[in-house]
C-alpha cells in the first residue's frame, strides 16, 4: 500500500511538472523572440560552429537563446520520467499513458522545429508553428493533470447543453490564439532585427484577434451562469478562474495595442494565452469527466 501511494504521488508530481515546465518554456521562448535573440546561437544543434555552448564573443543574445535550449532539455527529462511512471498503468489507465506518450513525441517534434526555425533564419510561419505546438502541449499537460486526479472508473458526463457550450468556447479560444500568432507575426517582434514579418496588416489582425477573444469571454460568462444554476461545482470553479484569466488577457491586449506593443506586455500575453488554454481544458473536461458523480 505504501509503495502504491508513493507511486501515485510521484505520478501526480510529474504530471504537474509537465504542465509547469510547458508554461515556463513558453515564457523563455517568448524572451528569445522579444529580446531579438532568435539567432543568438546562429547554428543548430550547436550554438555556433564548433561549440555546443555560447562563446563569449556571442554575447547576451546567445545566452538568452541557449537558456531556452537548456529549458527544452528540462521539458524532455520531465516528459521522459512521466512516461516511465505511467507506462506501468498503460492497461488500466490508457488515457494517462497516451497523454504522456504524446507529450514525449511532441518534445521531439519541437526540437526539430526549433532547429528548422534557426536554420530558416526565423521564418515567421515556422516560429508561429513552434508556438502553436507549445500551446498544444500545454493542453495535453493540463489534461494529464486532470486525469491523474480522477479515479480509474468513468464518471458520466454532465447532461444538457453545458458540454456543447464548453466545446464552443474552447473552439473560439483556439481561433483567438491562432489569430494572435498571426498578429504577432506581423508586428515588430520578429526575434531578430533583420527578420522579415509575415506581410499582413497588424492593425487589421488586431481586430480579427480581438473579436473571437470577446466571444470567448462572453461564452465563458454564459457557461459560468449555466454551471452556477445547475450546481456543477467543478465546472463553476474552473470557469470562474478562466473568466479571470480572460479578463486579464483582454486588459493586457488593449494595453499593448495602445502602447506600441511593449515587449514585456507581449511576453505576458503569450504566457497567459497558454494558461488560458490550460484553464479552458479543465473547464471542458469538467463537463466530460466530472470529478464526482454529482458533477462537483
């Protein structure tokens, strides 16, 4: 019994570590882009020809990019340990096994795309894809955290239209993030001073990014009301957190658009976008796999 308890605790710890490290690497990746350090290490997988680590003459930008590469190693180690912990329960808890397996595969995919990003001299769409996959990994890690806290037996999903409403809000959140990626790709933060942008009009994309964001906020407010009236405690709890994150995101988005896109605000906006996706994942899963039979 003691051994099983320790294993469960370790599994939950590394599931949380997966989510936390995925959020951190979004922040470190953002710092690379926002400090124009995208080509601080001009080659890949080496930092510079003949050296895996930055040489003194490369300066500050190389240290920033190399730190992000090192963080990728941390993410990979956490993903590997999590997978090894969960491979033992692949028959009894296949959802945990496949979530950890998917995260491990995407770590490798991200490493390859990171290399292509450098070798393509920070081509805008590849940089955007790099972020989108990171966002997908945050969603998978959030789902992993959710499921490690659930019992093995399946609990009936919530009835009524609360589930379709949650999925609709999630779909709009994805649209918002994708439009945000395109908006950033058209703005001043290319990751290097000489890197061209994607060619779209930033002012137009800011509106196309804002509209679905407001839709997500409205849908989340409606979802919170439905969950409150239906006494779905778990959904209500996570929807309240989600609404708070969305409010903060909208405020930061308005601030950065009216103040010339300051780098720090853009970086916070990027991390909060992934935190929003994690909270949205919890909201959706609270309607599909509630934490208790009563939906609480």
